[in-house]
């Protein structure tokens, strides 16, 4: 993986964090995954260690949980 992945669920906290992260690292360096719109990605997010959103998965596999918006359990519904 050579891009970071930003996982979110569309809440205001997530959207604000998305804008800030894209401004910091650039849109070419990040893949944005909206778990509310694409729930098929929840399992891979969990396997990567994402426990809540918004979260940033770095290219070396570290998960950075950013300002709690929702737990993965909440996103699953």
C-alpha cells in the first residue's frame, strides 16, 4: 500500500476531518472510503485495526483514530 486510506461514515466530525487530512497530505496520497456508502469495506477496515471513524490507515499499516465520530459497531448498524 503506498497511499493512506481515510475511513469515515459521513458524519460532520468525519467530513471536517476528511477536509483537513486531504489538505495536509494531498488528494493524490489518500484514498477516501465512506463506510456508510460502501459497507462492503467495513470488514477490511476492521482487519486493518480501525475501531472508530474517522480513522486514517497509513501506508505502513498504522491506524490513526481521529476525533471520535462513531464506532465501527455503530457504522455496521
